[in-house]
């Protein structure tokens, strides 16, 4: 922040030059108050810089908009559901057996580049892992840096070959929190559980997000060595950030997002499974291999009941989305009022600061 040029100062060529000190015993008028005035002005300017920084960051954090479309319809190549076909050698399997995630690279669907992918073994059945991943309304209690997460629309589909066996679209509003900054974004999930064991996602481009773009992928299968009680999951994500996002946020999203995502799923899935075992439960299987108590069990068992539940859930989510939108508009109106007030105060303070500098210069010139 450069020091501002006084609004009313004289140009250098017009200002009288002082080449020597005042005669002995003669006190310059205004000289005694100059240091105090200058110190006060400097303190005032530091305060104004801090205020400006807060205003700027607040503006960044409020860039998302539920009622306004995103600037584009997607820049990153989205993932396709299905087996990533990652070959795990002996070294990779040893890493997984130790409980750590294994990182590798996969090629994008258009063949133009590579993406990071993490493989993680989880000591819990596949159904429990899916329950944790699909529990978006509870992400704030499980996922690092997640401040808020709420579904605002759910669209069920009849899986067919034409839609690549898509079962459901889940629209989720998320907010991640960092010091002095929160980023809000809107995600559109595509669930292909029965046929592809997959979940993919992109941004919901009908809403304006604080991320430039984002897409990702889960592939969840029973563990080959213990399919009843263990799971092997595959995860990848791609994020594009705007230039104004601070570097520490970009570094976090690029370096820790992969391993952090699989770590929280492993942690909470295993905790849930241990609770069930301690209670004398566990996940029994039906004759067709499905695990009872899971979201997959009975997914086609009672069609009318399922459709009614989906309808009620969709209506509730849409109602909540409308309420959230109205609440955000009220908050934005209040924030806009405060920002105007702070900006006007900033202008007045700058005016006072420049006036003080001008009067000090005039007082010094007269004392000569």
C-alpha cells in the first residue's frame, strides 16, 4: 500500500525551500506539533490499511452466488465412472498393508494428460464406506477444512444404458474454511453405485462458485483379500483456483487434498464399523450378496416407498435451498451497507490525513 499523495499539497516547484534552521531562540510555529501529527497520521494510515485488507477479503469470501450462473460450463475434463485399472505391484501392496495411502498417476479420459490418484485400504465393509462418503450433510463434522455442507437438490434416475446407468444426482453446497477466508462452491454429484461402483462430480455450473472449476472421482470395491470386512477405495480430484485465491489455499488444495480425503473416509468408516461390532452387530449379507443395513440393500425392494421418500427429501432440500438463498441475500445486503459505510469512513479518514499533512506543511513554511 503506497503512501498517498496529499490532495491539497503544493507541487515541489511552488513550495518554498528551507535551507537552514531558524535563528537561535526563534521557535518554528507548528514544529512542536509536527511529530505528534505525523505519528497520529501514520497510525491512522496503518489502521486504514488493515480495514482495507479486511474489506477486500470479505469481498473475496462473498463472491459465490446461489442465484447466478458460473462464468463457464467447465474447463477441466470430468472423470468417467468405472474401474481406473490401476496395477498395484508388490511395493504398492506393502504400503497399503501398512495402512498408508498409495499415490500414483492415471491418464485423463481424453488422453491429454495425467492426474494424481490415491488408493487406500479400509478396515470396514464397502457399505459403511459408501455411507460415510454420501453423508454430505455431516461433512463439517468429518472432513478437514469443511465449514459447511448441505444438499440442496436430489434427482433420482432410472439406470439405463442410455444414461450409463446413472442412479442419482446429488447437488451439494459446500464451504471450506481457512484463516480469514472461506470459499463456497456448489457441487453436482453423479452416483453410479450398482453398475460402476463409482461416484463422480463437477461443479454445478448453474451456480457461481469461489472455485474456478472442480471435478473428482470415487471408485469403491470390496477388498480382494477380505471382501466381507474390508474395502479398497480409489480417489482423485482436480481443482482450478482463481488468481485472487491466496497461495496457501492453492498449496493445500493441490498437495493435501488427495491424502486428506482418503484419510477421513478411512478413519470414520473404521470407527463406525467398530461401533457395530462392539454392539454385537456387523453387516450380514443376503442371498444375492448385498449387505443388509446399507444404502444399497433393498434399493429396488419397495419402489413406491422409495419414490415417496425421494420426493419428500427433494422437496425438503429445495425448500431449504430457497431459505438459504433468501438468508444469503439478506446477509449480502447487510454486508453491502457496512462496506459502503467503511469505504466512506476510509475516504473521510484519507481526506483528514491529507489535510493534516497540508496544514503541517503550511505551518512549517510560515515559520521560516
